[in-house]
C-alpha cells in the first residue's frame, strides 16, 4: 500500500482507504480520476459525517467486521510529521493483522464471531462435514448454518456461449491463507495451468465479510469443464 503524504507500507495488507467529502464540497478531480473507487460525496440525506461521529480530516479505522476501532485526525496529527506517519501506518497494520492467540492460523475475531469460541481450527470438520477452513476462506456470512455461499459456480454467457467460473475468496490475510482454483478435464487430475481460463475480474465486497468475488473466464472454445477451489493454510 502506497499513498500520498509520504505514507507507505511495504507489506501487502488487506486495507481499503475510502474517502468521504463533506456535504456541499466538491473535491478536486485529481482525488478520484482514474481510481477504482471514487472519492465519495456525502449528502444531507446520507449524513455520513454525523452518523460516523467524524470530524473534519478524521481517518476512521475499522476492524475486519467494519466496526470502528478509533479515529486519527490529520489536523491534530498532520502527516507532514514523520512520527505521525509512522503512528498511522502502525495503526493500519494493527487493524489489518488480526490476532491468532491459539496459533491455528484462523483469526480470533472470526472464530469468536462465527462460533463464539476459539475451539475451531483449519483442519477440524464443521457442521454438516464442512471444514472450518472453507468457511474462513470463502467468507461465509453464517458459518454455523454449514452453508458456504462462496463456492465456485459456473455460468454461461448467453451472448457468445462462453463459460465463466465465479467464487468468493478472502481478500488477503496476514495469516498466510491461499485460495487457488484448479481445473480438470476428467475429475481425475487437476492443474493450475493450461486449462483454458484466465482471471478476468475481482470485485471487492463491502459487506464486512472481508471477501471478493473472482471471475475466471474461458479463453478457448472447450475449456476444462471441472473446477475446484484449493484453500491452504501455512
């Protein structure tokens, strides 16, 4: 993550920086031109500034479940000062690096949210025979039900008949999780190369799940017809 004002983090972390401009003020176009996510404009109807309890130039830091951790005001602590840049960087790193006190490579906050206990781990079967790891990897919104909504789904584009595979994966994790698609022509052997698909789009889900929807689109007329998603913890 790199930004203006000298703020930089060399480690890739799952951090999104969203801006909300005060009602009645239009930002300079350089603040949102050519960006994936535009600078948001508050309105009197949405009234984000009041609902967030934000002051002018507040950086509101949220946890992985979109709960407020704290605010860091850039008027009080301007980023022209090196110590303030370091402080803000460390706060963002801490917010994006969840604790794992039981060492099972699953973050404490998620285990507590999903199950109310730290007794799960990435190799223990969950309800209905589904593994806890898959609930974590695919960002299940209700793991206790045993249903994983983010598993791969193959769709056909009516316009040209081409195939795409969609699935939900965790956007990034300091705990080393990898979520990788594997394809097969016969269900007897699986590969990550030469299968006739390429990753076409990634869309972040701003729903508190920490997930993103991924599309792999067919690039050849008859791609491999089977897909599975391999989730691995270090």
